[in-house]
C-alpha cells in the first residue's frame, strides 16, 4: 500500500472481513469469490487501476486445494467486470509455480508446465489476463514482516528463538527470494508502466535454502540447532532450481531489488524479534 500511495494513487483495498482504517487507504469488505462481492467491490472503488492479489495461499493447504478452481473463475470474472466498468490498467498477480520444473532460470517466454493445482489454475487465469491486454506478475519467493508463521523463515526464527531444533531437508535447492518492500515497489512500477503480458517479480538471484537458513541461524547464534537432511523434500519442494530472469522487470524499473536479500533479512529478523518479545 505505501508503494502505491507514493506513486500518487488514491488507494482502495478489498478484504473479506472489515478492516480498521489506515492512513491513506480506504477499505471495503467483500468476498471476491461471490459475484455480488466482486460487483460491490468495483462499484464502491470504481478503480482506474486494479491490482488483483486475492487467492488461496495458506501454507500447507494452497497447492492442491480445490478452491483454486473457484479463484480462477472469480479472477477471470473480476477481469471482465473491471474492463466493463472502465478500469484502464489491470495487473494480476500470479506465481512462479506456473512455470513448473525447469532446468534453468525462468524467463517470461519459458514454456509453462505446472505440476500443482495452484500453478495450473494461476496459469489458466494468466492466459485470460494476457489475452485481455493486462499485465500478469509472476511472484517468486516473497518474505518479510507479517508473513504467515508456518512459512519457512518465520518458522525458522520462531523455533531458533525458542531454543528448539529446526529440522529441514538437505537445503541444496536453489530459490529466488524477494523482500516484500522490494516486491511492493516492483508491483507499483509495473502498474504505472505500459507493460502487458507476463513479467517476473523476483530478486533475480538464486540462493540455496541452506544458505538462507544459515543466514538467519548465524544472526541468532543458533546454527547448532539446525538439522539438515532430517526431512525429505517432495514435490515442488524437491525441485533443484526455481529462479527468475528479471531483465523485463528491469526495463520498467531499474535498480531492483533496491533492498535485496541480506538487508531484507535483517529487517525481517528485527521485526520478528520485536514481535516475539511482545513489543510488536
């Protein structure tokens, strides 16, 4: 939201449950899985620009959840309704899981062969958005404050802060992480641009899960609590490489990521320590 406000947008957000007012943001309560919810959200906000992020994304549940099909249908309908009401610029948010297993970093023209229901339904939705002349951002591995506690980095920090062993896989898998504030700037930049079609939203650097885990463990002086190779990685988690080429992204916003992994990790860790200490 701050990134959009900085661009001068009048920002409206939609959430399923009412949210308290926040500086510069007008919130609307609507269930986007319902036709009435989608209609009400567009009527209340009358957007000139639309960023569609809503989807099922709860850790451990989202990859094969049948609700993905409902979100695909709802997202395509939201696209049609937004175009009908005069929305000039639309950016849908997708996922790196649309690409499926690849031998190298993914470019926007890489053939997609997703292996999860989540990736498959995101890909189907992307095709509708791209055909309509919208932009479609494929997000890789975001991290930062307010991340769900069952995701890798929050789970790691919470375990090590509590003095508990952290069991994980061998950690040699390479992943492309992007700090949330960098991601927000990328989304705002693409929204303001004339770019259409798919664009990767990522840090542009593959790093091993082992190095990520050790980065946080070392700052907590708790590497001795990390046990690599105890958990077997399966499915998407076992893929050797999921990373992005971001040349297209940099054509509309040079100098990204501005914060990067190391500085982002330090900010993230500070946020979690404050929260776990009862001050956040």
